[in-house]
C-alpha cells in the first residue's frame, strides 16, 4: 500500500492533488481543519470540498488535524510509517493582508506547521518525497524594481530587459526587500524544506507559485484573484482594485497544470529543488484585462471601484519563468490559458455563488 499525505486537502491545490493521487492508485490521507473559514469567513470554507472528496473517492480519508499540532501529526505519521511515499504540503495561511492581523497565527501555520511536517516525515518516512507549495512572495517586492513601461491595459518590462521574454526566474534575490509577514513566514518554510533536503538527504522541492486558480477555488477578497473576481461579477458584489492603475499583471496557473508538475517531480525526485511555477507567458493577465474577460464570459457588468493605495508588498508585474522546471522535466506542458480557466471558474461556481 502506497500512501500520500496531502495537507490543505479541501483547498484548491490540495483537493486537486488528492483526487489525482487516488486515480494513480494511492491511498490518500487529506489533512484539513478548515482554517480557511477562520481566515476569511464561512463563505471561504473548504468543508464542502472535503465532503465531496470523501463521498466520491473510496481511497480518500480526511484527517482534521491542525498542522501546528506536532503531537497529532506525529501519531498520524507513526500509524502510517513507511507506507508514506509522498507528502504534498499545500496547507497555508495564504494572505499577506491577513497575516498582519495575527502574525503569530500566520507564522505558526506557515513556518512551524511546515517544520512539524518535515520532522514527522524525517522520523517516520524519510524516503518519502516532500513537495512544498511555496510562493513568489518569498522574493518580496524585489520584482517592483524591474524597469516597467505602461501600456494601455498593463505594465510590462522594457523590451530589452532579460526578464521580458520569459519572466522572473529563481535567481531573483530574497534579501533587502519588503516581504509582508506572510512572505516572511513562507520564506522561512521554503528555506526549511530546502535545508531538510540538503542536510538530511530527503527528496524535497519548493514550488514557488504565483496565482493558482481553477474551478474549485473558494475565492475571497484577500485570496483567490480570478475566482473572487468572477464571483463578484456574477453576484453583483462590489470589487475594489488596489493601486497600480489596475494594470498590475499576474500569471495564473490552473491547478490541473500545477498538479501535473508536482506529479512529474514525484516520479523523478531529487533533494532540495526550487522551482518558480506559474502560467508564464502562456497564461497571464492584468486586473483590467481580467475584469473585461469576466464581464464578457458572464454577461454581467462588474461593480468596481479604484483605490490608490496598493497592498503592502504587492507585485506590479509577475510572470514566472518556468524554464528551469521544463528543462528538468521536458515532458511538462501548460494546457489552460486565461480564457479557458475563467470559463471553467464561471461554469463551476455560478450556481454555488447564486445559491449562497
């Protein structure tokens, strides 16, 4: 019996990974205590998704464990022992705005929780592959130093800058930059995952994601850009654009493409790997462009306003250079562009949002 442990199993990444791994023949233990509802309110609860997984996948077992509870994790890992072949750690407090409200909670979940999982894996299943969903926020606001030019609907690097063709790679510095407290807690976790790979020889990887998205996303104002934007467009809820003229750019990676990347690594792992992962030049959009697309797809007008105040540590332009991962795993291809992703978000979310 091969067991995969997936944390944040009710979330966007965790639920997609759990369903995928069941289809690959794993018994999956999904750790999720629905802290997303605590972070962002009942509307962001992931309980519905955990219930779906349990109802539709016989080999999925939920475990309502708080990853800050080292003893509870220790008991689970001890019970499963050497049967654990893979750990995908996707649980997190994901908002830099929210982190400033409760820094101890943020650091406890993101950094201490990751350390607890690493240590449980090292002690009970050291041969298992450990994949950590990190974030591009480990780079802080260093990307905002790029020389950008203003276009009609977006910012772009000047054409002769080396970042312009492919995006930002893993060599960007993480020092001397404003991270937000969320970025700091995730950077601490990122470094721990790397160090457990180097120091203990464990197969570990940090995937530094930008905006991750898909139809199963429980989007909120503070996290889940495209899902929340489409939800507001459909329901008539007001939406606020924060700073940068609404021309800030994000690449958006559909969760199915992300899980394909994680699976590629799991099949041929190595210690202490770090990859930027995102929609790259294949799937990226500015806020203004995303508003237009949501209105076109939904047939509704978005009630939006503009605030000059940008969020602390917010990126003006982020497109991931994923060429390092594609070099190491040349079979990996992106399949979902922005329009296809928004069509899916609208199709899967509309009924649920209007019924809420």
